[in-house]
């Protein structure tokens, strides 16, 4: 436990309140971790922890700093395969503590949680709001929800648990004081805002498209909107209703040269990534790598609404120009470069200067103030 507590306040995050630390001490994490889990080491390699085969290693992982994957491919692939998409987990303790710290739940609050997962955060929230508060937690996966209910009951916590689409919220528990989201979101469902009182806080892992995920903290306004800024970083598994769609391969391909070293885009700060997300609307994650010949490549993929469009730029040693393969009709690489240039022209604003407003008709991404809208997304 001491090792886990020590991991909650890394230097790159803000100070975690004593109430959050006390909650982590009061809710043993091992009650919420299955006997077999999947962990990634510092190099990204996957390995299993098995309580029966090696209990000491299992406990070290449970009370260590890493997230523990509990499901692959929505349950279609066993963890022992070590391959597949992560679809449910017990998140990294420091990230959980950071999001709860931003949320600021207090005794007596009514809290809506989107994504029960293992149940650990629902237990932490139950401890934080106390006996006069109420926690409603929604999980889309029936099997995950069933196990979470068992975990919570065994640990002595009894939040209200529902199975369903968390994007819809829960109307018969409103008005909420806090909304805690445990899955990656691109577009904030207005239902969460609508079901909150004015002054309520919504904290979520926001995946705007290009680059890494961030933490968004919104406050509900008297006019029925919610607005707030990026307050940190977090990469979570997608909410199932908002997962990027699959792409078909386009038939058209063209090649051309770019003067910008594609490696430079991999070294950009998060402020640039947020600008590119806002200005281009790219939805899919950027991928990159180095092949056996030492060539670096970087791929950018268009949203599902532009089927098959993507671009791959390749750096080769000794070259001053770099090849771009553009597939499909949308000039994805050019859009990224133009957005990057605009970010530079703004004075290279950092990530803390970006925010979002959520209204009944959609959400707006802005820089510095809600009036300076970079992109409007219709509901």
C-alpha cells in the first residue's frame, strides 16, 4: 500500500488532496483485481500476473503504479493470449487519483460515474461522498458489471449499479453534483450536462483526435451549457459508443515530397497536438515507427467519414526532402502541416490554454476564451 500511495503524486501532476489519499488507503485495491491480469512493463511488453501461480508478484503489481488490463476485445480474447485490444482495466492509480482530485467529490454529493470497470473508483467515490451521498455507476458490458458488483459487495460498498450506455446518463438520479468518466471521450454527451445542477463538475479523459489524451474539467453553467479547460493528461480506452470506425482502403494513391521532417511532428508539445485536432478534426490516433533500415515513418488517418484517406510520411537518413504517400481523396498530411503552421503563428500556445464548451446543439473547442472558437462540432 505504501508503494501505491507514493505513486499518487508524481512531479508532473498537481498535489493530490488528503481526502483522495485517505480514500485510496481505505479501499484496498486487491479486492478489485482478478486473479489473472495483464500488465505492460516500461518497454510496453505485455505480461501476465497470476495470483495462484505467483502471489507475491501479483500483490506487487496490484499495489504498484501500473494499470492492470482485465479484458481484451470485449471479452472475446482471453488475457493469456497477450494480444488484442484493451477494453477494460483497473486504471493507473496516479491517474485515478488525479481525475478524482480534479472532480473534488465532497460528503453528501450525488455522483454519476460513467464506466464501472472493476468497481474500484466507484468504491473510492462511495467513500468520499459518505453515507449521505449517492453514487450511481453505469457499465456497458454486462459481464464486467457483474464482476464489479461482486467486488464492491465483498469490499463492503453499495453504490447504485446499472448496465447500459453511459452516454445516456441516468435521468432518475439527477440532479448530479459530479460526473466522473472512466473512458475516452471525443464528443461530450449533452445528457451529462442536462442531468447536472448548475455549478456541477464533469471530469473526463478527452481524446480530441490527434496526439495524446488529456483531462477535461467542465463546470455546468446557469444557461444549461458546460465549459472548462484542459487540466492534465490521461489516455483511457474509448467509450464503446464513440470508438473510431473501421476504415476501408481507398483506391487512389499519390506520392509527393515534404520539406518538414516527420520526426518533428512526433516531438511536438501537447499544445500543438490540440491545435491540429481542433483545426483538422482528425479522429484516429497517429501511429509511427522505425523499420529495420532505420527509416522513420509517421501515419495520420482521416475520420471514418472520409473512408480510406490516410497519409504516411517517411524520413530516410541523409535526405532533406521526405516522401509522403497520400491514400484517398482527403489531403491529410497537408492539413496537419497547415494546422501546425497556424499554431506557430499563434505563438505556440501550450495545452493549458485550450478549452471546450458543451451545449445542446454540440461542442466547441476554443483557445484562451470561449469566444475564440477553433472548431465547432454539431451534435
